[in-house]
C-alpha cells in the first residue's frame, strides 16, 4: 500500500503535475483499490474538513499584509534603518541583510516574500560594496528562512492545525531559534568580510541615523504588535493576522501613500492566488492524512523506523532526517501536512513536548527550503534575480552547515524552544 501510494505520487510529479494533484489523487486511488467498500463521500468530506479550521484564517490575512508591504516601502525603510547603524562596519551590509530578513520575516511569515522584499534591494547593495553575487544570493536565501521560525510563521500555523498545538505558543517558541540563526549568520558575515577584504561603506551621521529611525518606527511596530499582542493575550494569532492587515493598509496606503487604493484589488488578487494554492494543499493533506491513518500506515512506519520504545532524542533525530530530506524535494507545507501525522503520535509517546517538536519540524522546513536540489527558496531567488540555478546555490554550504549545528542544539536542548513559554 505504501509503495503504491509513493509510486502514484512520484509518477504524477514526474509528469509535471503540481503537488496538489498527487496529494489528492493518491489517497483516492488507495481508497478505491484497498478499501472499495468505503463510501467515497468520506474522502470528499475530509477535503472540506481540512480547510474549516478557524486558525487557517490567519494564512490569507498574513499573506495579504505581506503583499501590501512588499508592494510598498516597508522593506526599504527597514534596510535604511539597520544599514545606518551597522552598514559601515566590516560585513555591515551582510549583517544588515540578515537582520532585515529576520525583521521582515517577523512581519510576513513567508520565506518567499522575504526573498522578494529584502533580496531585490539588498543584493544590489551587497554587490556594490564588493560581495560576489553567489555569496550575496546565498545570504539572502538562507536569512529569509528565518521567516519560518519567527512569528507569524505560516509553517507553524500549518503544524498547529495538523497537530492541534497552540499556534500562539508555537509563535513564541520560535523566537529564540530565529534569533540564534540570525546571530550565527551575523558572526559569519563579519568573519567572511574580513577574510574576503570587503571594503568598508561610508558611516552614517547621527542625524541620518535619527532620520532613518523615525522612518522605520512604524514598520518596526509590526513584530511588536504581533508578538506583543499574542504574548499578552490581547488577541489570538488569527486576530493578530487581521490587525496586521489593517496596520499594513494604514501604513502603506494612508500614511506613506506608497500603495494607491486602486492597487489593493491587484494585491488582493495575488494574495488570493497564493492562498488558494495553500488551501488546496491543506485540503489534500487532510484527505491524505485520513487515508494513511485509516490504513494504520503511521504505526507501520514508526514501528519499522523507530522501534517499539524509542527515546525522545531518537525520535527527534528521525524527525529531523525525514523532514529535512522531504523539504529538500517538496514544498515545506506539503511535508508538514504529510509527515506530522506519521511522527506526532510516536513523539508524544516518547515524551517529546509538542511545542518543541513543532519548532524542530519547522526548523527542518526552513533548512530544507534553502537546500539543494529543490529547496523552494532557491527557485524563488533564481526567478527574482534571473540567475542560473548553479550560481544561486554556489554559496549556500556554509549557511547549511551552520543550520545543521543549530538543529543539533535544538534537538538536545529543548529549553531553547520552551524558555519563553
């Protein structure tokens, strides 16, 4: 049965069908072949059940807010603000890139939106001060993956939906790992700049810094609003998504006037297209999950891979391996939808905290998104920068190595995930 399902999915992917097709077709075929007496309407109900969860409202809202800000000037204001303080130090522009990706990730929740919003303007600045194009693109791609760790991470919303874990707690738990990634990338950027003898940029005056700070104050309110509101219990993650849209609209349309009111329908259409793709994946993932659960596939896989009484560390290591490999080839949302129901019961039996598990899984999704051969952010960067695949991935190995080290720390020290809860 497992082999049949995998063959169906691989063949459909090989025929260039989008991932949503094999995700929906495979469970249908399995049901008709192995469980012909079951009513097909059960599976149809699962498709609709998958997108009924209230927490999913946060996904289109956060995407809409990110689209408004990407169209506007939020990213440039953040870049100018950070660059005015650290742009003049050795490796300052690279550190600025990592910091801006972290901050914009805390606004958008999307790695691909961060590649577009921060990558476009920052790549030119990095090239201007002497960075190789491959190094600049590698930094942008990997720094953008912090968006999957810090709130409002869309990956964490999907994990929370599948596992029933509190999305608000997941958001808070992702802050420390996200900051840790930024710090590692920042330290590496300084070392690389010295080794490569990157020239120093001009130092901004204090009056220029003050001016940039004033311009960035309102954009910096995004993460404060989202994290602060959820942490204090002022509103739920879904309500925070609605507030972020309102804040983005006020900022870009009414205050900065960088987005015209007439542009909003076009932005909303873009959001709708992305959201529809996500929701179809979620619907297919729910049907897929129901079929594999009904067929007891999770139990078969966990017994063969994990054994009868695995330790918490061993389970987390297996989760790390399977999710990392999966996200190297497939969109992280799909991997979370498929693999979480398989490993979640075994992890709970082994005593793994569900929040800690969510952070480990989301971290692997972030790592896989920027890892060859098929990390989704690699292809996003290739399209945005109009550069060949091999040039885009050339500078990624050091960042992947750092992410491996942080991944190991997260596995063995769950306090890194739970300390803020």
